[in-house]
C-alpha cells in the first residue's frame, strides 16, 4: 500500500469516527420552528424523534434525526401536484 493510499484510508477511517452533531435540550424546537410545549407534545406522542439520554440525564437529539424527520413530513412532489390538480378541477 502506497503512502497516498494509506493517508486516504486513515482519512476515511477518521470520517467514520467523528461524533454525530447533537442539539441540546432547547434547540430542537427552534430548528423545527415550533414552541417548546408543542415540541414536547410531539415527542411524547411519538410523532417526533425520541431524545438520546446522556449519562447526566439531559435529553439530546441528533441533528440527522431531526433533518430526516422533517424530510419525511414533506409530501411527495407527484402526489402534491395531483392533489393540486384535483382541487383545481373541483373548483
């Protein structure tokens, strides 16, 4: 294995070992754009990602979990257009 390929392998391994970014207890609802109360209701009802409990007990959320959850709420573009056409035809 050459020097360049060894450095490349070390870089790839380092990329895999980086910790995932987390949001603190006050940040998820700011990212989502809702109130703190609404956020906790969504989490309690199982409609939003569950927090990760760290050893000291504070809840944290992975940024990626929030982003994936938000993406899952967006309607499929084809379905959205079909609904818009159906609404336009009904008027």
